[in-house]
C-alpha cells in the first residue's frame, strides 16, 4: 500500500481491523518476537520546562537524583549478566553529565560487555559535535522524541523550543550514522486527529528506526494538570498506523500505555509494537522519575518485570527475545552503504 492508501485505510477502519493488519506485519517481519531493552533513568534533573512533564525544572516538589557513573555502569553489568543485550540510558537535559562523562560511561559499558550490547542514549538536544563524540565513544542509538508535529503546539508545550531545532537534532543524528528514534505523545491538549496523522507522517518522512509513542497523561504538578485524559484507544490506533507506515521500525509498547490501562502494553503489542523496556533503574530512584503520574512497576526491580512481561506477551501470541534487535531499517541502511562494522 502507498502512504496515501495506508492513511485512507486508517481513517476508514475500526480499531480491530487496524490491529489485524498490524498483526500480519509483525508475524511476517518479526516472527512475533518482542525485543527487550533495559531502561536506566540515570538523572531526573532537567533545565527545561516542558509544560506536560512531571520532572520539569519548575516543579519544586520533585526529589532530584543522579546515579553515579559507577552506579550506571554497575546497573548495566547486572543487566548484561541477566542476558540483556540492549540498554537505554535516559535523563532530563542535565548539564552535570557533560559529554566527557557520558563518553566515559559509554566506553566503560562497551568494555565490560565485550562490545556485545547496543547502547541507546536519550538525553535531549546536543550539538552535532557532541553527538559525534558520543558516537565515537561507541553509542549505537539515540532517542529524541518530537512529541508533536504541530509547530505552534510544540513551541507552546516545550516552553518556546522550536520543532525545527528538534528536527535539526534528528537530522544530525541520522547523518552521523546513529540508529535514530523519535516519537510523540497521543492526546495532547488542542491536538486534532489531523495532527495525530501528521505526527505519524513525520515519523515516516524522517525514516525513523525506532518510534516511541504513548498516551499523554496529565501530571498534577504541571500547568497541564486540568487537561482532558483521552482514551487509550487513540494510542492503539496510532500504533497500528505506524506499524503499517514503517514496517521496519522498532516500536516499544510503552509504560505510559500500561499506566493508563492495565492491558495497555498488551494492546500496543497486538497493534504492532515489538519492543518492551523493563525499567532496571535501582528501585530507590525509580519513584522519582515521574514524567506522568501513577507510573506502574515502581516497586519491582526491572528483572522481576521481565518475568511478568514474559507472561504478558504470551497472552497476545508473542514471545520475548533477548537479541540485540537492531531495527530492520537500520540494518538495511548499513547493508546498502556497505558498512557492516
Ligand atoms: S520532557 Fe524532557 S526536556 Fe522537557 S522538561 Fe521533561 S525531561 Fe526536561
């Protein structure tokens, strides 16, 4: 189907019909495997003030924390020993973690894991030179969500930061050879169905390798606390649309979906998601990284979560995979450029 035909199908189909299509793609492309990523939220300091975000700088009620470099590296080691092959290091935009520190952490992780793991960073906007340094240190993937494709809404929600700057960062990352991820929130205030479709089309135009989406959940300590909570169904429909538009991209079933609905992640998996990200941040810190309220799985270690997730994926006919799970789009780019290193 062409992109136009997919959009037309999306507009005229029930959610069950969309899920049916997404299931077919996941069965053919991924043999119904679900890749695991160990998520480490290593700092909840942030100098930005995005209106929707629970750890925004202006929220004085957040108990701020930073993992030490050793704690980050040790947590990865723990995950590696439990067979995880991909780790995502995520933080607010925290200047304490200079590029020098980040590069040291990346190099150490690569060393202690015999260069067997894929490492993803998600620490916000940096200069192209900084991204280059991170890449040279051994980082494989970078995530930076654009959150909405609507310029005006973006600038409002991000307290003045332009969508253009975000897209520039994504472009820089692609040029530098990263496996690139982005994504958006679903059900933001003032968001229309056309904006949601445009969000999906922006993912398509960017040729993303990884796409993270999740429902907007109003946080009580943000300016958007009184916003309407949209139904999880919007997120499910969007997941299926993305799977159809970008069959070769990795799409996580996000914790936000599991927070909004007890079977939110299972529904996302049915609708085309093929990644789960157990949060292996030490439990003492987990409860303080609340981008949205009532986040699930805060009392369990990420490793306990893997057992639980294994049962959950089984209920939708899928199976957990401990492979690195590079995105198919990234692998085909590498093959095309003749770079197999
Ligand atoms: S969304 Fe990211 S950049 Fe914005 S305030 Fe939250 S942590 Fe900071």
